[in-house]
C-alpha cells in the first residue's frame, strides 16, 4: 500500500485472515485506491519496520486494467510514454522526489529574496510587445488584434524600478517558441527574475545572486534531508564568491580569441569542464559580455568606460547556463538608441520608455531558469523531467 509517506506492507495470513479479504486482494487491480483498517505489528522484514494486518479493506476506486504505464515496475519506459501518462509516472517516489526538490528550491528562493528586502511581484503574461527577440515569440489572438505571450518579465520588472519599488522579484511562467528540440529548452518554463535599484556596478548584482543561490541550496538540503529525500545529499555546496571569468578569457579557452561570438551549448560544456578542473567550482560567472554579442539585448547597459563591452554576465553551473543578467541602460536617450540599433521601433515601446522619462534609478538584475536548475541538480537527462506537465514544440497535453 502506497501513499505520500511511502509504502506500507499489508499482510494477510492464511488461516487467520478473513477469506473474503483474500479474495478481494487477489483480484483487485494494482493502483486501485483502498482504505485499510487493521493492526500494525513490528516487523524486521518490512522496510518501514511495521506490517499492517487488516481487519477491513474498503475499495475507494478500482483502477482499470491494463495500466498504460507501470508504477512499480523496474523496467524504465521511454520519456514520451512517461509524459503521455504523466499522472501515473508522477506516482513513482523517485519522480515525486524531483518535485519535492523543486518546491523546496522555490521556497528557499522566496525566503532569500524576502530577507533581502525584495518585494514579490507578478507581471502580465499577455503582451503587445516582446523583449527577447522576435524568433521565439508566441502570437495569440487577442480579440481583434495580435498579442504575444511574455518571454520574460523584463520590461515590467524594470518599470517597477521606475515605480520606486527598489527591489522586486518574480517567479512566474515564461514562454518561448523554441523551434529547436533540445534537452535544455522548453516552450513554457519558470523564470525567477530579480531587479534591484541603485546598484553600484555588475558585481553587486552578482553577489546578490550568488548568495541567494547558496542560501537556497542550503535551505533545500536542510528541508529535504530529514524527510528522506534521496536528492538532499546530492545537492552541491555553493560557496560564494563564485569565480568570475571574463568572456574574453572564455574565448581564449575556446581557441577563438576576440571572435565576439555567443557561447553555444558545446562551448559552455567545454568551459564547465575547464573551470571544474582548474578551479574546482561548480558555479561560476562569465562576465563582461561584448556589446556585439548582446546587440539584441537593448536593455543591457553598454559600459561607459568601454562601449564595446556590457556589464552582462551568465551564471553557469557545471557547463550549463542557469541565469543571465547585468546592469541596465537607465538613460532614456541611450535606451532609444539601443532599441533602434537592435532593429526595434521605439514607438512600440512607449509604455516602457515612459518609465524612464520621469526619474529612473540606475538598476540591474537577472533572469534565472528554475527548470534548468532542477534539471541539473536532480541529474535528470532531460529538462522536461523537471516539469510536471512539460510543454515543447510537439507536446501540448496532458
Ligand atoms: P535569458 O533569455 O538568458 O535572459 O533567460 C534567462 C534564463 O532563463 C532560462 N531559459 C530557459 N529555460 C528553459 N527553456 C527555455 N527555452 C529557456 N530560455 C531561457 C535560462 C536562462 O539563463 N530578460 C533576460 C534576463 C535579465 O537580463 O534579467 C532573459 O530573459 O536558464
């Protein structure tokens, strides 16, 4: 008998137990829901240390046969079969453990932010305008005009800085029409966004991010360990400050100095291995992204001392990007210019730009992929396994 706390051995002894109970259990399909009353007895054989000898068994619902997906079978099913029958798949204790980790991480993040004076906010997901590049925008019919699903809360979290909220965070859905079918991209994911005012350069953002990550991991380990979650012991210890590796150094390591080419999946893996070997660090920042690489990221500030560079960074964990962020352009004239050079019409951004026209503090922040984090921490083969009901190019149900 299985419930959320684990499995309990239910034992019927021939000769002493009611024959009707025997008959009932002999024909009751697996995964049916039952209510059992009986006497618990200490038992060495059972992994809980206790066996239940039933006096009555009530069938609350009978499962149909055959099961489309075995819950207790040792043989693994392929991912598609698992997602097609996800409710059964989620009954497996090892799968549930992933979502206990996820819940603990979300709770840890919230606590860490609230302790640091951040306000939790929720911004619109139906938009007139995207922020992260047109190729991954989902268009929806919005009455008599088109609208788009938010790729990130970028414009709104910045507008809330203009509203004087000073420090905000959001944990919410983000949508990207990712045309590629990879193990690290979803079309619907959870983004953890933070934005903070009056920052004194990119390092203030990074040190906030690394302390939030370290604290969250500690919290998750402390919460999951006593509950017997097997993932608790596998969580890495994150010790700030994480190494900061300039983008230019990464290019040298990749054998293409000065190429100003964005980092691809394979590049990130190579860098992750090198950082692990040389610095023994699972978490590290890649800093000072060139303006050429961030040309589309119109909200990223170009450095005053060197306009060829931004203060933008990625946070990587063992060769996979978890977050990106940096200081923003808070001067409206420069922001308009960035929009234009990125090929956007500033007229489509008037609502956003207005927030910059009447007093905007210097600010910056980051976007962090919650699903990427769960995927990497739980050692899952595919990011889809980090979501209850994943969405990708081909999957819209269940
Ligand atoms: P970016 O586009 O790098 O930055 O996204 C931030 C983080 O979100 C995660 N992520 C994804 N996870 C799963 N599937 C996807 N398709 C996907 N796309 C992104 C990654 C990534 O690091 N507005 C900026 C952030 C900022 O500057 O504050 C942004 O969205 O973990």
